[in-house]
């Protein structure tokens, strides 16, 4: 009894390799093979680069939120005091911040003054969001305080103000210049509330990494902001930083229990949640679209194999009469398609990783060719296109490409295996 050969034996690989490298004049399909390989390479590279940019953009966006804003903000509802005057804010802000700071997982809690002002330097005037904060707390903000991308001396903050870099640029000021800050919530007179104007020296200019923050934000010492905005004895908000901002919802209830019934929470997920959800939807859609692109590239393998099977009909008939089983024929042509898919996937993996790791240089090259910047921070929010290669994304792209390549190869390989050797030789 003849000994049965093991699957994917050496002779099956040898036959497949001869078919792959055969010229078209010899009945090969080298041109179609190259088209399939290039298509899969570009599709896999595009998928990997897209996934890397998606991950990098999301990480940079979240980092700028967490690095320049409170993770949880407590604000007070409007209420009426004993004199019947409507007030909003925390009168016992120091004690409140101390209680909240003792909650497990809370790294710091600080009172904050918030207001809308106009900042002017000569003929230039722009609106700004004024934040009143203590110098010690300002220095602790990762994207704004000590160690951030900044100009000036943060130790001089008690004697002046801090501006976002885009705000300073729009005003045309540098460290050491003086600007006028104007608020409508000024002194109370018999005729009502009049505007208040005061000049401050710019001692610190920061770049938080988000265009919308750098364009409108300014900081003023807490006590000075209280006086300037008529908030003596009150704090508008309590700014809270937690250890694990990704689990910020777990901290809300303990913080509220410590703060009391007057406090209302607002987390970073509340402010950025809709944008993050939009990013998730966009990510899923982009993955689906690029998966279809990989599928289309993989279908080129089918075209090549169908042509190969047609050209090698006589060879199939001879091999069958020599004793090769249907399984051996199937595996020979499966190897032809699978090798193309594997080589294309590996090439796409290398190309995609190379582009993702050098995305800044790629963008600079595109800008040079285009003659103008292709990344507008005022539209995109962040200043550059980030990319972050993640093992899960790379594995997903490679698994998708290999899975599709192997799947589409089966059908033409089965067609070759089921070919009647007598009919194949008769047609030749």
C-alpha cells in the first residue's frame, strides 16, 4: 500500500515556487502576482498608519485635556443669602478644598476663580478666559506649570499674569510687556456696575498643546482675581486632580460626600465625552473602510490564481496521473496564493511601521511639495499629527490581511484540485 504523504510536503512547496517565479511566456502569472503583492502591501501599510495616527491623536487629545484642565470640577448652584441677594460660589472654599483633598485617590484640590475678560495691548484687543489660581497650584499643572513648554519665570507669577502662547501672539506681547485687562464686572456704583480696567505685566507664557486653550486662557493670582472680579470671600469652583483620570466616575460620589449638598460635579468626560465618542465612531468607520481596501487587494490573488489554474491545466492533469492527490493539488495552489499574501503583509507591515515612526518627516515632505502647511492647528486643535504604534493595532492589521489572503485563496485552489485530469489533458 502506497505511503500517504504529509500535508505541505517539500515537493508541494517546490512546485508552488516554480509556478510563482515562472514567466508569463511559460504559463506563469508573475505580473498578476506583483500586482497582488503591491496591493496588499499598500493596503496593510495604510491600515497600520491609520491605526497609529488614530491612537496617537486620541492619546494627545486626552493628554492635553488632563494636563491642562481639572479632572473633576465642583461648582455651586445659585442661591439666595440672608439679605436676599443671589450668590453663586463657595464661601468656605478653603475648608471645602481641604475636605475633598482627603478623599482617597484625590491628588489635589484647589479653589478657582473664573471669568470672561478683554485683554488689550494698544490697538489690539482679544477676549480671554480668566483663571484665578494660587501660584503653588499653577506650578503643579502638568501642561502649564513647571516643566512645561513655556517662556518666562513662573516664580514671578504673584507679581503678574500668565498668558497662553497663541493669546500672547495675537496681542503681540512678550514676557515683560504690560497689558490691560478689562472686565464688565467692576466697581458697584449708584449707577450700577461699571467696567474695571487694570494693567498687568506678562511674566509667563505657556503652551498647553491645544490651540483652543492657548488662544484664550490666562491666569491671574487667586487673591488678585477675587478683587478684580468682585469675588472677595468666594471661589467660583474647586479644581480637583485624581490619580486615575480614566476612572474619574468612580471618584465622583466620594467627592460629593465630602463636599456636601451645595456642590455639583463636572468631570473631564462630561466636557469631552461627545468628542471622544465621535472619535470612536470615526475609528470604527475608518477601520471598516480600510478593511474593505485590504479585501479588495486580497481579491487580486483570486484573479492571479484563476489565471494560473487555467494556464496550468495540462500540468495539473499530468500531476494527477502521476499520483498526486486532490489535497496535494489544493495545497500547491493554496501555497501560491498564501505566499503572496504573507510577503505582501510583511512588506506592508514594514512600510506602515516606517511611515508611522517618521510621520513628522512625512508631513514635512508633503508640506514642502504642497508649498504650504498641511496641518492647521486652529482646525485640528493640536499642533502636529501624532502617531503611536500599538501592538494590538499592528496584530489586528496583520491578522486581518493574512486571514483575508488565506480565505480568498481557498476557492481557486479547490477548483484546481477538483479538475478532471482526463478533461484537462484532452483540452490541451
